[in-house]
């Protein structure tokens, strides 16, 4: 049964987290041809967000566990203006592969790949195709790892609608200016509508994006996430999808505290958000760790190919709530997963938010 939960692979949870610091003289010499070094630069946010940044770091850690990387390190970005500086810190120190985590780092990653052609860059959630602003793409030393977030959102939206007794479900998300976040939220709506069509129900879906603040706040505001989720639940919502770093975690935890359903994001948050685990119905998955580790390995063995790599989608097991999920709902979820995989089910969500 578990093989049905994830398309193309299973998400492995790695041990967490090493102390952060910039490359220092006490570390191995990354400029040596005999030493392979891999680094991570986060978007604005922390490495222990129990979601996106953490999953990126786990991929780098996996490369070291697998014996690919001799030295690994990360830098947490605190201000978007430091993207380029943080990349250069590692590139100038001789790091062989640099992972950048998040859509907002796309331009800095592209610029870094051009500035340092002998360094491999892996941009997670960065859709990179040739256009007027990027005429030389694809670059041989740059790969963008992307995901069909709309599919994972669709899956948990269908699950939430099928499990809701009030026929009201919600989602607390980061800004919709980030395409992957928007795809999650809109996929959630579409999945709920699809389940309604299968089950002859009508579900009210309330998706709120934290687009009223800057990028320095939108993914790091658990208080807003909790307050927003509680306001929804006061109006009858009984399932909350948290989508957007610790902001989303705040909403999921608030749902768990009220013994309602929480739904995680990116990784299987049953393992990373213990305060919500007993009431975590599932998580919308986009396994980041395996593709990141694989791309670092490709950089090390000479098989690295620039361009785009599309990762898998899926949903996590029901864990503690498995006995509460009716057999017919489990069958519905398996059929939707299969339909998304073979293309017979389409989410209807475009790659980016249409212009207003």
C-alpha cells in the first residue's frame, strides 16, 4: 500500500542539522581537486523550518552520507540583497556544487552560474528556460529542480474534502507571488472540487495567501498562520493545509491543538512537526532530498546535465489517523494518484498565476 503514496519514489527522512557557518580555514580545502564540497544557500528563512529549507539541507547531507561530498555547509539568507554575496562566499572558497533553495533565488543562481562556470549550481523550485532575459539557457553547470505542486495540492485537497464533516476546509499559505506556493493552493481548491464531483458533496474552500507582507516575512510568520487558521476554524473549517515554511506550520499546529485535521507540505511533516503529528491527516509531498542528492552526485561523477529536472509529487501516509480514513476514501485517493500519474486526471492549474 505504501508504494501508492508517492509518485516515482519515497521520501527518506535524514538526520538533522549541522551548525551553520561560512567556510573557514579549519575546514577541508575545497579548492583541492581531491576534495568535493557541496553547499546550500537558503532563501530568507531558517534551516530548521521543518519543511522546505530543511528538506534542501537534508539533500546536501545525504550527499555526504552517501560518500559523495567530503565537506558540506550552509548559509541562511537573512536579507534578499545578500543572495549573490552568499553564493560567492562558497564559490570563491572552491565549493564544487552549490544548492540554492527557493524560487526567489532564481536570478542570483543564474548569475552565479554564469560568473562561476566551473561550479555546479542546483536551483530548487527554479524554472529555468531560455527567454529574452536568459538567452543562453540551458547552461551546462545549472539545473533547475521543479515539481508539479498543483498535483500534490490536488491530492490533499481531495482528501480534506472527503474527510471534512463540516464541508469547510482551509489553507494557510505564503505569498501567491511565488508560483510553487500558488500552485499548491490552487491545486488544493481543484482537488476539493474533484472529490466533490465524485462524492456528490459541496465543499467550501478558503485559501489565504500571506501576500500582505514582504518576502522577509511571508514564510516565517507562524503567529499569522495560527491566527488565520483559528479564524477559519471559528467559522467551521475542520481541515487546515499549511503551505509556506513556518507560516504554514503555525496553521497546521493550530488545527492539531483543536483536534481537527492538519495537512503538512513538502516533506512528510509527521516526522518533522511532532507537535501536530497526532492530528496530521497527510502531507502534500514534493520529495526534495533525493533529487538534490542525485544532482550533487551527478556533479561529482561528471554526469551533470543542465536544464530542468522534474521531481515527483504525491501525498504522505495517514499515520496515526489511518484507522479514521474510510476504505472508500483510501480507494478514491489511490485512483486520483494513478490518474495524475497517467495523465487521465488534470488539475487545470496553470504553471503561474494569471495576470490580473
